[in-house]
C-alpha cells in the first residue's frame, strides 16, 4: 500500500516502524496497563486489540464497559492526533458515547476499528467498533475530539 490517499499527517506512521512508534508512545500509560496495542494502520482507519483479562473484566469475568470506553477513546485519540501537525495542534476527548451490545469473555481479546465521521478544523468525530475475535459487535462507540492550538 502506498498511502498516497491517506488521511494521516505523519506518513511515517503508515509502515511497520510507525506501529512501533505508536505502541511505544503508550508505555507507562493506561494504554499499556490494559494491554492495548495498535495492530494495523490503513489509509483512513486504525485497528487495535485489547485482552479480556484480569485488567479489563468486571467481577462477572466479562469485559467491563469502562474498559471498552478506555479502548475506544484510546484508538480514537491516537487517530485524531495522527491527522494533525503535532507541532501546532493537539486533540483531546470531549464526549464519548458507547453502546454495549454483547459480552466478551475473559481469556479472549477484542478488536477495535476506528474510522472518521467528521474531520473539522476544531472538532473531529470518530466511530469505534469493538468486536470479538469472531467479528461479533461488542461495543459501538462514537468519540468527539476537540482540536486545540498548542
């Protein structure tokens, strides 16, 4: 893939070293604490994974809804900031909406895919779909980001 039609400002994120840069930037943050990893960067989407384990489940041993929100906001925030010139702008989460549709069981992982709905000058809106490994929708989320000058 040549990524010439990519929405990303930083074109160096669109290859293997880019995945390493993104994942390394999550060290010592909640991203690393819950095991979130970005696994694929397309021209207009990001895909990542998160384990369903003791860090992300509720007492019933199913994925905690708050963990789904952390996962969704992480993927959406990474994507939102990847389309910006980071020397001039930064994007912050403003609103997250999450519909929890089915459980994900401990011992598996969930897969999240984020795509843009709106990429404006001062706001961005991202859709994040979180699925089981079998492709069943666990959580459908929408994240609104504020774009702020540094």
